[in-house]
C-alpha cells in the first residue's frame, strides 16, 4: 500500500497542517491501494502564498528559460512514463497497456505541442501599422488554481500546468481525490525538471474542502477547471465574489451523425470510440444518430461490436476495457441503464449488473440502447460509462436539430463520404469541436466546448492564451524593446 500524505509546496514535500487520511481505492479490486491526506484552508493558504511570492520572478523569467524548463520536464516525463502508466492504471482503472500508451501519451503530446506553440508565440506585438507606438503585451494572469478530474488525469494536468507555466503564471494544482497518485508523480517530475520553488504547488483534497478554498481565495487570480458541469457552476459562483477569471471544461453528450452514405467502418469505429476508457471521456460519441435506411443494419453491427468488447482487470495486459472509477459511478450508471429500460429504449447489448465472471470490481457491461428518442434521460444525461444510445433520423436538417438539442456542446462527429455535406453540417453543429470520418484533431488544435460544456480552450496556442491577460500600451519607444 502506498502512503503519500504530503503536499508539494514551495519546492518541498510538506506535511498537511491537519492530518486527514483518505484511502484511494483500486477500482479493479475494490481494495485500497494508497493513503493520501485531504488538505484544508491552512494548506491552501500556504500553497497560494508560495505561488504569489514566486509570481513576480516567474513572470519576468525570459520565455526561453521557461521553455527550457518545460523541455526538461518533457525529458523526465518520457523517461518515467512507465511509472506514470502504473499510477494511472491502479487508481482510476485504465488497463495498463492503454494507460501506458493513450493516457500517458496524451501528456507527452500536449507538452510537445505547447513547446512548439511557445516558441512561435509573441508575447509583445505591434497593434498595427496605423499605430506604430502601440504595443499589445500578453502578460500572465497571476496565481492560477488548477482543478482536474480523474478520467484522463495526465491529459488534464499537462494541459493546465504546462500552459500556465509557459504563460508565466504560478499555480496550485488540486487533482481529483480519486486519482492523486499520478499528480504526485508529476510533482516529482516538475521538481526534477528544476522549476523555481513556488511556481508549481500541489495540494490534495476534495471539492468541498480544498476545491472551495482555492476557488474562493482572494489571492488566486484565475481558476482553470475540468470536471462536471455541476462542479463548474459551483466554482463559478464561488469565484464571483473575487472576480476571478474562470475557465471551464465540462461534460458532454456528443452526437455521432452516421449518414446512410458513411463508410463501412463508421458504426464499428463509433462503438469502439464510445467504449474507449470505459466510456469515461467528456468527448465520447455517446449519441449515435443513424439515418433511417442504414439504421437497422447499424443497430445490428453496434450490438455485435459491443458484445465483443471484453472487460477485465486493469492490471492485466490486453485490449480489454477496465472497470469504471468508483462505486458511486457504478451505481449511477446502473441507475441510468435501468432508466433507459423503463423509458422504453430497446436494449440490444449488455445491460444491468457486472459482466459474467467478474464479481468484484466496478465492472460494467458494454451496453447499447437502440430506438432512443432524444428526450429520454439516457440521451440527455452524461452517463460516463460504456453505454451507447442510438437514435434514428430522417435527413440532414433532422440530424442537425437532434445533435444540437442538448445542454452540452463539446464534440460532435460526422460520418459521410460526401465532403460538402460533412463541411456543411460541421458549420451548423453547436460544439467546440467536430471530427469528420474518424479524423482526430491535429497537433495544437484547441480543445473546449460551448454551452454547458464550458468556455475555455486548452492545448496549443489557445491553451497558452487562456492563462494570459492582454495589456494595451500606447506611447511605446520602438528602439528600446525589452526581451520577452
Ligand atoms: P467532478 O466535477 O466531480 O470533479 C472534478 C474535480 O473538481 C475534482 O478534482 C473534484 O475534487 C473537484 N470538485 C468537485 N466539486 C468541486 C467544488 N464544488 N469546488 C471545487 N472543486 C470541486 O468531476 P469528475 O467526476 O472528477 O470528472 C468527470 C467529469 O469531468 C465529467 O462530467 C466529464 O465530462 C468532465 N470532463 C470534462 C473534460 C473537458 O475537457 N471538457 C475533460 C475530462 C472530463
């Protein structure tokens, strides 16, 4: 059993001000795998004070030096990737092979993309030829509170920490209490990379405790949050009294529009994408809309593909999917599957209970519901498990209307071999991201949502800009430019 009760504050591992043990549960076995501490207001005060004290120095550290530290971080991150894969797998249940490749790889990808964006980023820019003595200066917001979820932990942590560091912000990270081990390992990486003390701090805790203390703290200038819409609303309200900037990356209920002229693999691709990470992705294509005519065949294919998805222990090597993160999620998913049945959706794969042979661990059967209407609970709520809903549609207009009829707006997907139709539909979908025919977004593309999926943009140039203020200076002396 791992015992790691300390927090990383001002460049050192320190004891919590008040002991408050918290067990981290391995979802594959339901047994505790680690003990950490949950912090409180006093720990947050210490971490925020360290970040505040470090801010002037870090803000004025030349861009090249900040980049050099991130390059060192990338080297450490790659070298210790295997440890990271194990930490993620044990605490949140991603199977070890998937955790070591996709989960860890997401971090490598983001750090590399930020480095490229940072090198090309001009922190001081002219306004235009019409105003030769005006400068637009991009300046760090200040002390940032970074609050992350458990589902793609290194994805979220690198998106926030590295962008904040490149922008010149100092920070306090509060990872999810479900997945603190990977973030503590990441804190070791930051330490090994040699970031100045106080630039990066980590305090473990839950939302009610450390989360609330951070988002209401007078010396925190901005909050970057990824998690549920419920928590995003609470955070926005709590941050309002001190007029913080709040960036939110929240839930989703993505539509995957499969037109009758889609390629042969479109349905299979959609089902496997849904099941990846055991359905625990904010951008999961969880509503598959299929054009009538192709619908019956699509339901048959989806049921067959889902029934072949194997489920198993995250510690075992293989291409199976793991358990869901915890008992509360398992219960919530079971409740929603029951609701789907009660509201009249047609269950064509999976269903209630654990998969055969798995009696312990938070395992869910890969499930597909057909004949779902968009007003059913399973079409409206984010299930966050391996559950796909299938909805028939008539034509392009109908598909767009159903896809947009949701509180969320994170990622939508389009499958058709008609390029002009795909482009037309992509323009009409109210979401921060659209992916066509299985094409994933390129390096440095912005990640984020509209509507109740949030308001931030992470990754690449946009991710750095999220942590910057724009300052307008008039009367600039041109021959005395300072270094960036
Ligand atoms: P969650 O909202 O329960 O928790 C996320 C984080 O917020 C945790 O660190 C938690 O401790 C903290 N928190 C909870 N309540 C808080 C409060 N009142 N004040 C401050 N902090 C608080 O979400 P989760 O269950 O960890 O993660 C799953 C959710 O995250 C899903 O809804 C998913 O869609 C969303 N998500 C979104 C994105 C995105 O980029 N849009 C990415 C991944 C996950």
